[in-house]
């Protein structure tokens, strides 16, 4: 079955109401006798983040953790364990780590992301 028109509607939706998702892939480089973690940028796509912050404004906390769902186009190169930054034109981007394997649908990709920010 061809889902091209539904995919186009999804792309229009995230372009109009979503933000940009920059994906970086974690890797390891040998530095003498130890391994060092590196991040290499994979690409940037339109996306939409579903969910709300787990910490209300004005509440003092040390660590802000919450899980949300990130929706991306079907051609996005995203894997479990990738590091993503979601940004909107009116807000500053925040880091997220992907906690599960992306679920691929004919029209889009859904992936659970977990934010962990030390405040």
C-alpha cells in the first residue's frame, strides 16, 4: 500500500508546528591505552516532540528527567543510543538520549527519548 500522501501530510505538520532534530552518533576512539567516547553528527531533520516537562516552573530540583516521544520523517537516520538535540525557533535546544529502538511506520518514525539535565 502506498502511504505517500499521508507521509507528505506528516512532513507538512512537523515543518509547520515542530522543530529541528540534530542527530549525533556515539562512537569510541582509542587514545593510547584507553577508549574515549566521540560524537559524530549524522544529520538534521524536521521533527515533533510529544510530551511535557516533568518539573514545573519554580520547583527546585537537582536532576530533571522525563521521557517523551519524538516523531521524525521516514528518511531520518536514527538508531538506538543516538544523541539528539531538539530545537524550536522560539526556544533553546535541549539534549536527549534515545532510550529505545525507533519504531518505523510507513509515514514516520517514533522513538522514545529521555532527557537528563543536571540543574
